[in-house]
């Protein structure tokens, strides 16, 4: 029997997402601006992005 779990998106700081993706926060902001990546959710501790944005 296979179980599937739905996990809510994990929120990460833009700098952490950039390190994970091997790029810079500036590049990620540029990708948002030109529509390559969806707009991130915003949090109280600064700009955050759903982890799925960097893994899909």
C-alpha cells in the first residue's frame, strides 16, 4: 500500500534559495521580474520563496 502525504510549501529566505540553486539573490529577483519564477510569498523575516519554486 502506498501512502502519499501532502506537505505545505516550506518557506526559505531568498539567499538560502539562491545558494541551493547555485545562483545569487539578484538573479532570483531578475527571474521573478521577467516572469520565469512565480512571485514569492512574503514573510516577516524578509523575502521568502516557496521551496517548490527552486525544486521544480
